[in-house]
C-alpha cells in the first residue's frame, strides 16, 4: 500500500483509526463521472449526431418525394424546437429524461416500450446510414480526383461504401468494448470544423448565386412507389392532402435523428443547470436549422438537373462541384466537405453505439430486458453483450442494404 500524502484529497477524507473502532472502506458506484461541461460542449455532442444528417438527408428525401424535399426538411428542423423543449422539460426535473422514462410517466409502460423500440430502431439505422454515407462520400471523391491526376481507375461506390462502413463499425465496436471515454473536447473540435466548412460553403454559394442566379425549389411532390409503400396500389391517397403531407414529413424526420443525445448529457452540465440546458437546446436548434435546412435548399437550387443524379448519395459533394470557379478549386472544396463529413459521420456511428448501450442498460435496470445482458466484460468491465447485439444488427443492416442509402432512408421513414 502507498501512504497518501498529508495534503491529498484521499488523506483528508480518510478518518484516523481509533482503538476499538472498526474502519470500513466504502466504494460508491455512479453512472456518471463527476465532471461538468459547458452548454457549448453539450450542444457540440448532440450536434455531432444530429447535424451529421445534413450529409445524406437531402438526397434521400428528394428521391422519395421530389423537388419539394428542402421545404419539408426545413419544416422538420423547425419542428425540432418543441421536441427540444420537451427534452428540456423532462430533463429539468433532475431525473433521467430520455424517451423511455418520459413516455412511461406520461402514457404508461406499454407505449414506453413501443417508443423505446422505435428509438433502438433509430440507433441501429443511424449507425448504418452514417457509415455507409461516409463511404459514399469517399468513393465520390476518389472517382472525381483520380481522372484529374491521370489515374484511369475508379471504385464501385456501393461496394466501397459497404466495406468502409463495416470497417468503421468494427473499429468503434472495439473501442466501446475496451471502454471508450466520450470526450466533449473532440465534439467541439469536430463542430468547429463543421462551422468553418459551413461558412466557406455559404460564402462560395453566395458568390455562385451572384454569378449564375438561384433557382428556388418548387413545392411539387412526386412520390416513388417505395416512399408510398402499401399505398402505392391505389390513387386514393392523392385525394387526401393531409396524408400526403404526413408521408412527406415522415421521410424528412430523419433530420432530427440524434436529438435523444441531449437526455444523456444534461446530467453533466455545469451550474446553473437549467439555464445551460436551455442554452444548449437553443444552440442545437439554430445550428441544425441553419446547417441542414440551408444546405438542402442550396443543393436543390445550385446543382444542375443534368448532373444531379450522380450525386444522390453524396449531395454535398454535388453542391461543392456545382460552385462557380476553377475545377481544381472545386475539387479542394469537395475534399474538405468529404473530410469533415467522414469525421462527423463516423462520430455519429460511435454515438449510436454508446446511446443504444445506455438505453439498453436502463431497460435492463427496470427488468424489461434479460439481466444476463448486463454481464460485464471479464477484462474491460463493459456491458459487452449489449454492445455486441447492437453492432451485429448494424453490420447486418449494412450488408443487407448493399450500399443503397435510399433503402436505409426508407427503412427510417417506416
């Protein structure tokens, strides 16, 4: 044993033994580290998941509902305001304010189980769609840059994206099994890069609009058979406008993926807790609205129809290559967009694994899931069975989609 120094914190807490008195060492287990973060850091953690949808939501929604897609995406991002308000209300009671707890208290255990099942579906799909989208962006960059360097070789985007996605999921599976430490500093650095990319993109877009003009997206909706699902066999849905709006908004709701993360970080916010919680919610709302909403509008208005089909799965690359300027400069812009996208999309994969692990732990604590799932790893002490379950489901989803981002988007809309 090492004798503590007289001025150390442990020495000041340990009582002096007295004759005839038994001293017992007590270890207190807690689910959260006793560290506190600012609302900037909390907002960055949530945005690393929520803002990553800007890289793939535009192409998915446009394929599903037509040229009116940006307006529905903006509408969903505005709808995020009352959703964030509900999270603030649920979390401000200094209890676990996630979906399961809130719905169980408000509507009962049955609906709570249905809601948390949808949340787990969300986490599985978020990890799959984020990693596949990152692979699509890298494949698009390779196929754009190689001809410029006189390299007559290209990659299959779907095969490359599936392979890359499986590697990313396997990497973060290993990290979570070993016990990864969630760092808010890393999230702030990633969001700082996203902010720089957004400023550069918006400034370049403004110059392009001044040179070429801007075509505002129309309000026309053109549903595909996949987006209509079992409604595609009849025409009655076209006579009920509200149902068509619900179908369109259902596809755009992918833009709010990751908002549940706010319920996981609020306990680590510094005082004044409620004030910082409200500030974080406002930061998340305005940042996501400006990034996701504006990028979707710009992509629809600036990418020519003749080349739009080539960038369905990597719409921001299409936006970068549609700017006014020399081709080499556009390639540099595309490379920057892809680099930032791979970072934030990979971070979303990690957040999905950590978030699903946390949710499953809550369910096991309440006796809803088998207690055997909470068995700790013999070496690292992590709930490896829960992590393995989620990662296997994500890997299976990636393999079955075969690199089809639109198929994953349809699954999320369902």
